[in-house]
């Protein structure tokens, strides 16, 4: 029995997923495709801090939201300043735009970001305490055509991955012109109900939040509540109808959901969510909306904006639910080298290095495995080509190039094989 102390194996924190091969390849493809679609529409990358001053989220997201009141990871740093791991991206983007005067140039400012966000929620399938999102923000112009662009971009991002089993839900939450009167009407309705103390307090702060309550008894009580979509002012109605008209013309299918209330307080006018019914309770795979007034609330100009956040985690789960396998995600490298003997291994290491320098993803067998064992490594890498280099090939200054798809094999000069493979792979 060893005298060394036995240590218990450690696990990831509760509610924080690991992405390991082969699923990590799908994760990267989803994240990168979302970012690629954003870049095609002129959105430039912004890298945000993982944590911010807590006041940014209290002011920007809204103190009545569950995100701020229950779910934020907030702590005091060594200088006794209250900081919070970012629970969402829009407030941080807006803070950065104001701080760096990006709103003083050409408008709209179009930005794209991705990375982890943090919410202390009860973990379950599709609901994580560290969630991964890709988002866009278009800031500075109040134009319904921009709303339609953002929604169509999100729709295209999902479809580019092969997803089809989702639906887009759409509504309008009005603005400062029509929402105050609606708020009063909704509160009058809610205060006549036998609400519990917490729900009544929420109705006093932000009555729209009550319509977002998932408890069956609350949903039943609010079934006949007045809806914002029926109380829009003329300007908001015209904005909403222009957005829906543009989406119709673009061929973007949607369903009107007048009871939809997003989980953040800053939304105004156009508001939307993408839902996938194959995911169970956590069916939202992305969403967003317009947030007129947020910049002024955070100390900047009174400029409007619209954006979305697409869930990478839930999109990976949606792909699994639909049985969609992304092309090439199982391919670790394009070329796998098999060297037989010490001299061959040295030459193969140089060859693999040259292939990588030419932009070809390459790997090789290590250790002292024979041909059969090394070729298993080539199979498991799902490489397009395997290179076999033994004593005879070294003597002839050649290498055997094996096409792993049809198992055909050719002999190529060592001096020419990099160019040959680059041409065959279309690099």
C-alpha cells in the first residue's frame, strides 16, 4: 500500500459544462458560424471584460429582473469594489461604446461579440451557470429596416448550420410614449388579483415581469391581462408593421406572441425569441430586441439600439435533437504521418512541420507503434490522407500517400509531397 496521500478526483463546478472532443468541434463550428454570419453583415468584433462594475448591470439590465435580483455572481474585489461576472452582453457593449466614443462616428455602430456569461441558476439540461453566447448590437439608428436585418441575420445563422426545427416569436413592447398608459392599465388589472407578496412587489416595479411568470397559477390569473401589442401608439404600430412587412418580403417566417416578455428590462419596441421545441423546458435558443433609452440610462447619448444573443450551448443541443451532424467536425487533421524507424521519424517530423507551415492541418504517430497500430491513429483522426515513411521510402526519397476515402495509394517525391497535398486539399 502506497504511503502517498490519496486525493479525490475533482469535477467541474456544478452547472458549468466541459466541451471535450468530439463535441468541442461542433461547439466551435456553431460559435464560428454565428460570428461569420455577423461579419458578413458588417458587424465588427468587440472583446468585452469578463467582469464589470456591478452598477452597470443594476442600471442597465434592471433591478426588478431575476438576472439582477437572484442570478448574478457578485463579489467584492481586493479594493472592496463590487464587481459582477457578466450575465449578458448588451450592457457591456454599450458601456464600451460610450467609453471609447464609438457613437461619435458613423452610425449605426455594428458590433459582434462572443464568449461565456454567468448566471446563478438551477442547473438542468440546457440551463447552465456558465453559458456561451454570440451576440450582435447595432447602435445609433432607430430604423425598422435595421430591426429586420438583425432578426433575419439570426434566422440565417441558425439555418446556415442546418437547423430547421425552430420558430421565431415576435412582438412589440412599445416605447415611452405608449408604455406608461399601458403600464397603468396592466397594474390596475394585476392589483385586483390575489397575488403573493413577491409577485405584487414585482407588479409595482415592472408589471410586465408578471406576464413572464412561468407558474401555472399565475399564468391562469393573467390569461385575460391587457397586452402591449393592443395598446401601441401610432408610431410604434407603424414601426412594428414595417418590421413585419420586411420580414415577410425576406421570407423570414415568424409567429406573433403578444405575451412575450424578455428577461431583461431594457427592451422596447421590436422584441423576439427563437424557440426549439426539441429541447424541453429550456427551449429558447436565442433572442433579442430593441433597447431605445439604454445608452442614456448608462450615461451616454440618447441613441437607440437593437441586438441579439444566440445560445451556443442550446444550439449544440438543438443540432443533436434534430440529428444534424455538421460536415467535417469529426476530422481532427487533414494529413496524418506514419513513420517506421528512428530516421523516418525525424524526416516525418520535418515534413509535418512543413505541411503545417503551408496551412495543412497535420499530425503524426508518436512512440514505437508498428504500422498497424499507427494506421489506427490515422483512422481515428479521420484524416483525408495518411503518409507512410519507412526505410525503403527514405532510400528512394519518396513517401507513400494513402487516400483514406478510397484506400488508393501513390508514391510521391519527398520534395514534392507538400505541394501535392496542398493542391489535392485545395489550400
